[in-house]
């Protein structure tokens, strides 16, 4: 059994060639492009991929469109970003797993290895984090606009091999630009999610996805959270053992978390000001302005 491939792109001429090469075993590759202005589309077509274009609104909507509005040759589709690579070992495991999968299985999760300066950031990246990426067509829904959550209609399984991730291939300036956008989307989502109650027992769940969600719910309520995020990655998770790249990455992650916190605070303050203005307007509309001069003069009885 072969697999179909879905790759999301926007101006990915620097990454796309290597990504396509890493899935050369597939005879059905779809590039879902957000109207790139560089050579992304040309590279995809030169390599025989089908190109579908859709204006980007958010990641969940884009992936849902790719899963539900595109026809595929095979019942299973692997969703990739252009800066990710599939190893031969992962490909072999995916083919074997999908061929043997029970009809009730809808989604396979896998882990990523993040690389910087040619080095795997094994500790500072927070590895291992599980991502739902290999989906049975028509059986998975993607939720949450950023750091998406994959909701299978059936059961989930976990693979042992890894995707390789190169988030700095387009240089640090692009990473910062992209995470500035991510932090805005994350702040908008978290401003809503913080109203939800935290279920602490999720920390002891056997499902790593549930455990991670619960940890995030707790972490995003901590004071001085960016500082603790740095300490967690650099000290507790052993990021210092990744050398200079590990220190740099932990610092960037702390900056990203600080951006999220500032934007959440900004949103909450704006909501508070808006609510205060609305309340003041409502109160003043009830209290009509009156002065003594507005009172009608008392008419004395005539004699």
C-alpha cells in the first residue's frame, strides 16, 4: 500500500525540493499552496506534484480543506510542512502500519526531531512531542487555529520512527517573523481557553496528547511563565547538554512565550477598557443630564 502526501506551502522554494525528495516513493503528492510569489509552484510542478491553491486563513482551516476538499489516490494521507523530511525508516513503518491497520483506526501520531546548525536539539526542543500527521482520508478533523489538534473519528495509534524538522532553514529572521504571527494566534486562542477549568487528573493520563494539553493549561496560568519555560527546557529537560545551539533555542522559546503573554495581557486590557466604556455609556444613558435651570418654574396661585 502506498500513501498520499499533502504539503502546505507559502513561499517555500528554499525547502520544497528536499521535502519532495524525501517522499519520492509516493505516486500521489499534493501541494496545497497559499498563492506563493516565489518558485514554489514551479518546483512542485517540475517534480510532478499536483498543485491546489487556497488563500490562507488559519492552519486548522487549511488542513481541513486539504483533508476534505482534495481527492486522493490512496486511503491514507501524510500531512507535511515544507521544512519537514521523511526518512526511509519512517516511510517503511507508515506503509506497514497502514496496511495492517484495523478499520477503526483513523490517525497515526509521530514525533519530530528538530535540527539547528546540523544538530538535533534533543533536549532543548522539549522532545518528545507527538503530532497527529498520518490520517485516514475523511476520518480526521483538525481543530484550533494554531498548534492544531487532530480529532480522529476512530482510534489513534503511535509510530516509533521520526519526522526530521528544519525550522531554521529560512534563517532566524523568518523564524522570528513566523513566530510573531504564531504568538498573535496563540494569544487569541489562549484568551478563550483560559476560561476553561483545568482537569489535573489529565497529568496522569496514559495518552501523551492529553498529558501535554493539561500541562499547557497549567503552564499558561503560571506567573513569570517565560522565565520558567526557559528553566524547564534548559535545566530540567537538559537543554544545556545541547551546547550553544541549545542555549540559543531555549532563549528564543522564552522570547516567544513572552510575546504570547504580552499579547494576552494586551487583549484582556482592551476587553476591560471596552467593557468599562460600554458600562459608562449605559449608566449615563439612564441618568439624563438635568440642572436647576431645566426645572419648570413653579406657578404661584393667583390671588
